[in-house]
C-alpha cells in the first residue's frame, strides 16, 4: 500500500538528504569535543582534575591570592594567560612559548619552578600535553 505513495524518486532524494544529515552529524561529533574544549578550557576535565590540583599544591602559595611572585597568579587559567612580569605563563597550543613550561623544565637557570625542587617527569609531561592540546 505504501508503495503507491512513495515514488522511487522521492526515495532517492530522501536517501540523499539522510546522507547529508548523517555527514553533518558525524562532523558535529568529530568537532564537538574540540569546540567545547576551545570554548571553555577552564572546564576541560584535564585542567579541572589534573592541572589545577597540581598547581594548587606546588605553585599557588607563591602565585595566588596571597602572594603574586613576579606578578603572576596561577590559580585561574585567565590569570595564567595574562601572565606576569615576563609575559603570559601559558600560551594555548604553544608549549615552547609558555613560560610556565620553561620554568618547570628548569630550562633557564634564572627561572626554575617550583624553586624547591623539580616536579616529577610525569607531571611535567602532563602539563606540556595540556598546553599543547589547548585551543585546538
Ligand atoms: C616559594 C615560592 C614559589 C613557588 C612555590 C613557585 N614560584 Fe614561580 N616564582 C617565584 C618567584 C620568587 C618568581 C620570580 C622569579 C624568581 O625570583 O625566580 C617566580 C616566577 C615565576 C614565573 C615567571 C613569571 C614572570 O612572568 O616573570 C613563572 C612562569 C613561575 N614562577 C611559575 C611557577 C610554577 C609553574 C610553579 C609551580 C610548579 C611556581 N612558579 C612555584 C616563586 C615561586
């Protein structure tokens, strides 16, 4: 019965439309996490669960609400991007250009953070990956 109402041409065009919708859905699925990530990196689970607790423990006593050594605060992502005396501490996606990374890698004898001893390799790698993945 239905046969009488559904013209084959209609079926084809419906098929094509479904294909377009499908491709669009896939695109959204593929881009979705990236879009969410880019729009609010402050809510990124890596930042919330790993980065922030690590910085709270090792950095915020000197770079937070109480003290701002080198005019730098590390208690919010916004503050990290604004940076301190020597510019932004975190440049999203730019591991080499982020002072925070240079400091924790003890690359420069004048800037070694935290001052009382290097973080674990694993923590350093995690922070590098986080900066690298941010903003894309
Ligand atoms: C005991 C205090 C202390 C702790 C803890 C500390 N810092 Fe610092 N930080 C300083 C001081 C002091 C400076 C100024 C430069 C100097 O004297 O070495 C500084 C400077 C910096 C700078 C350069 C800022 C600029 O714009 O000039 C960065 C980046 C930085 N710290 C990152 C960190 C990170 C990341 C941590 C934690 C892993 C950390 N610091 C922990 C005291 C501290």
